[in-house]
C-alpha cells in the first residue's frame, strides 16, 4: 500500500482509495463463486491434492520460485481454474470476472501481480535519493535526521508492498497495510516537525508520542480485534487529508521559490487519483489501474526529494546568517 509528502498523499490514495477499490472487488468476486470455477477447482483438488502420491507429484513438478513463494496445490488449482473461468465468461460475452477480490493476472516467476511488484520496487529505489540529501545537506540542519527516518520507513513500506503484490496472504496483506499507515503517520510527524521546529525537542516529541500511540492502537485493533477494511480506510483517509491540507497551508505561507515542488507533488498525486478510480480489466493481463498508478507516482518521488534538499539548503543558509 512514496516520498515525504508524496508518501503522505500516496498513502491517502494508495491505502484509502486502494482499500475502497479492494472492498468493492471483494463484494463482487463473482468469478470464484461461479459454478465453472467451483466445479473446476473441486475436480483439480480431487485429482492433484488429495492423495499422498498426487501431492508428491505436484511438489516434484513445482518450479522453485513458486515453492519459494509458498504456492500450495490448492493455490495452483485456483490459478488454473481462474483462467478456465475467464475463458468461459468471455466466450459467453459476460466480461472478465474478479477472483477473491482481484482481477486475474498472469503469474510471472510466481508473482501474482508482476507489474505492481516492479513498480513498487521502482518507488522504493527512488528513496535512495536520501543519499543525495545526506551528501548536500549538513547534519546540523533541522529535519536532517527526520527525513532520513522517513526515507527508511518509506523503503520498508515499499518492500512490503512488493511482497504483498508478489504473494497475497493474510500476513503480507496485514504487513502492507500496517507499513502504509506507519508511513502516513510518519509524514504527519514530518509536517509537525517542519511547522513546530526541532530546536525545542519537547514539542515534536509529544507529537511523535501521540502518533505512535495511534499507530499501536490501530495495529492492535486490526490484528487482535477485527481486520476491518472500512476502519483502516477511514483512518488513512483522515490522517492523509490532514497531511495534504497541512502541506498546502505550509506552501501558502512560505515564499521560497522551491516551494512549488511541494505543491506540485500534492496536486499531482491528487490528479493521479483518477487512475486508481478508473478501474479496468488488466492490459495484457498484467497492467491494471492500480499498477499504472504505482508507475505514475514514482517520478513525483524524485521531485519531492528535490524539494526537501532545497528546503534543507535553505535552512542551512538561515543557520549561517544567524552565526554571522
């Protein structure tokens, strides 16, 4: 389920809208409920997954990458029968159905959604620009360590996004959503630090403590009480909206020339929301709206890091002016 603000906004979109999309598909997964799919999977399971000999033959024939991603005999039957059902639906002119809340995708090296995997990796790699920030901005500058922490959280979020899209399991889904929420909160913390300053540690520390408590409460509820998609979406939308409004207000009150980069990222990510809402059957059974959204948001990460580098150099100049 970005970049400083880009991740803030992205996770508003990716986790909020993405979850809205996911909930809608889950309710409309008529592919896996169809008679064709049910009959196909029952036959496949009986022939390949019920006896010890059949399971041994399946394990011997299974490629190493599918074994590494823990594809079971039942999963394999679901995958095979998914395409049997797609063919049956298209022959009848019904259209492409959803299966277990998702579009059908061609599996590549065991990865369920290869395009989203590749674009998640790409988004994560963009955060290596934090190394440029470290090289150009002196450590004495406010926000120096804050942005580095957010970069680490961002890379962790994109790592779990990669894992989740490669292999959707209850655990990887949970980790994807938890890491996405941690990123939304960390970007709100960045906003607090940029507005309140870091010269008086007590104020950002109090803000951080509140946000950490919110994260712990959120993860506890989803993992121990109920994994509620609607609740998760509401939390991400709320925190993400605060991020967006906060950064836009910050831009309005700062007249430095580089501030346009921050505003462009915020506005750009909201415009790209249309991609996520424009749901369509995957192109070539690989590229869906969600994966293209991942692809289109990644370049904005570069612009975001350009903004925080410029902001860091601006703060460094302010320090020099105070000294001299």
